[in-house]
């Protein structure tokens, strides 16, 4: 049983008072006060004592103090400079804990590796909700050694992460993230588990990387050797899939042919690729599985029907 000494209302209030702190809405600070949630997060993470864990948004260290009991090393990234004295006190008590101050989207992978002593293998965090979706995808893209993520996010973000084709929550973000990882666990967390209670529902999601490289789904979809087929490597092919996905979802109410045609793709090449892959040109992007997007990209690449990066399309994270 994993117990965080801060996972209750009294201990959280006492620590905040001790350091003269208050929660800050602009940083999305809602501190966990329910140890049962901490236990379930650790159970999902399945830490064995050998992992190097990356955490974002540790706050006062409620989850952190549980992770340091379970992992070989924990490195946390915190943006709020007012919390540095708290984290410094934790670092003094736990030799396997390090922290970095800064924006998680700007801290370089090299700094993270230095703090963790080696590339992190697990990402476990109660994320700042305003940037949670971006952080998850960014870390899976940039950190190929990241095997698993167990993250607390707003329920709507969890719905997007785990959405299936044809549902209202399924979109470009869902497809892009599924190129790297698959959802293998989830549970809901009500507002009463936080101080202060947020005005939204939360969920914890577990994501496991599909393979040892970022192109796991590309390989599993039967594309074969991306390195051999596309020359510049599998990561380059993944970026091409993302370009196709962005164009397909750019004008969601349009058919996939019209949306992609309006975003830099040649319609003759599209028609040939649709015929070869069995995709109806009248279909809409939200009906296509990730595997279908991979197959469409492969065919467009074979036909030299992929526009140059930045051609008319708009990003859609």
C-alpha cells in the first residue's frame, strides 16, 4: 500500500501554511487530497523499483512522495517558482528525487535525462489541465525511451485520448497519439478528491508505447521497413502521417477528399490513393482508423502525392 503523507486535506493545508503558499488558478493547481487515488495511480503505473519516472506539475509533491517510494529515480518539472522551497525540502529528504524548474514544453530532453540520471522510462503525473494533451503527445514524440504514461487529465481530454473512430471525441489528436501508444487503463476522479475542488471532472489514463520506437503502430500496421521505403527513417514517415491527418481533419464537416484537397493535396493523387486503399473519398476523417490513415499515407508517398511540409495545411494538435 502506497501512502503519500500529503494526500489529505489537513496535511496539505498545514504545508501550504508552513511555506506561506496558496493555490494559483493560472497554474491549474488543484492538490490531490485522496490517498486512494494515489494508490490507484501507482497500481496502474506498475512500478517495480527500477524505473526512472518523469513527473510534470508536482505542486507540493503529493504524488511525488508516493513515487519516490516506488521508483529508482524521480525527476519532476515545476513551473511555479514559489513551490521551489517545498520541492527543495523533498529533495533533501529523498536522495532519489530531483526537480527542474521551468515550462515542461521548453525544458530540453537533455536536461531531463541529466536530472533522471538516464532517459526516463515512465511518465506519471497529475498534469496541469490547460497543457496536458500537448505535453503527453510531445513527450511520446521526443522521448523514445518512454515506455508508459499514467497521467491525470481533464475528463474531456481522457475522452479524446481513448476515443474510437466515428465518435464525437475522435479527432486528429487521437490519431496522432495512437501512432505512439495505446490506452491500457483508465479510472475517473471526482472533484472532491482535490483541494480546491475543480469545476471539471478528471480521469487517470494509462498509455503504453506500442513499440520501442515511435513508429510502433506504423510497423504493426504492416507497412514494413519504413526506413527502406522512405529513406529518411520511420520518424519522417510518422510526420507524414501527421500531415495527412491534419489535412483530413482541417475541415471536419467536409469529405476527406475535399478537406485534404483544400489543404495542399493533389486530388488526382488522392483519388488514386483512395482507390488503392479502399477508402471512400466521400468518407469523413472521423470515420477512419489510425491504420487507415497509415495505409493512405503509405500510398500517397508511393504516388509522390504528399505536399511539402507547410503547404496550405494548418496544424491540429
